[in-house]
């Protein structure tokens, strides 16, 4: 009997989940930026929790957390490439966790890309609106999109560590693989059928 292989059929449910997460992230990012730009002046600060958490309105020409200022066009191209890659790979998703992770990354990337494309000073060179500031914890000022981009990278690392693939299959640990090898050897020596590992849950 041939081993089970991941279905090649597109999962509409998981695509919808990815899109829903992306839209929510994008909406939260753009709404908060709109509130900041319409109620604060650039460079102003509002203490939310004393000086521990502040709203500090700045326009960032660089990457997330104000890195590499002056290379805006490079990050615009990189963000566009990320969006295209997510759209291409989305059809292969068979894991809810991967759908959520890619939705977070897509929404956050689109949020900052919108700023770079349509905000001043020019198309593709626009400055990203940053306003979240924890001066005692981080030297950088960031936004909602940055939070979800970084969180998606953390979730990607976790999925990689636990062995969950994009198609919903799991990578067997070395310990489990050794156990299966021993069971197969025992089955071969006794003439019984080799054990079949538990089916993969791709929900």
C-alpha cells in the first residue's frame, strides 16, 4: 500500500483563515497609524504608563525598529517580494498554524509597505509611521505591523523546532524514528506486519 501523501487540493478554509488574519492585522496597523497622524504632531510624546510606555510619533525611513535608515527603496522591494512569496506558497498550506503565521506576516508587511508606497516623500520612498516606545526596554520606536512581523518570525521558529511543515506533515524526531526502525526490524524478524505510525493531523 502506498504511503499517504499530502493532498494537492487547495484548502479554501486555510486560505480564508490566512486572509482573515492578514486583513485584521493590516486594519489594526493602518487604523492606529491614522489615529496617530491625525491626533499627534511629529516628534510629540504621550506618556501612557508613565515613562515606561509612551506614544512617540516619528517617521521612519528605514526598516522595522528604525534599522538601515536611508535604504527605503530596498525595503519596499523586499516587502513586495515577501507579499508575492506568501501568495505563491499560500496554495500549499495544510496547517492552521502556518496559515496564522503567514497571515500575520502578510498583514504586517502590507501595512508597512503601504506607508512606503503612499506616504511622503515619494512613491516607494515613503516613511513608515512609528509610535510605540518603551524607552526603558528598547531603544527603537515601532508600530503594530512590526509587532506582528516579529511575532510571525517567532511562530515560524517554533513551527520549525517542533517539526510542523507547510503541508501539515510532521518531521519525526530522531528518537521516534529509531523506535520505528526497531519495530520494523522486530516485525521483519518475526514475520508480522510492520507497525504503521499514527496518521498526520492536518487540521
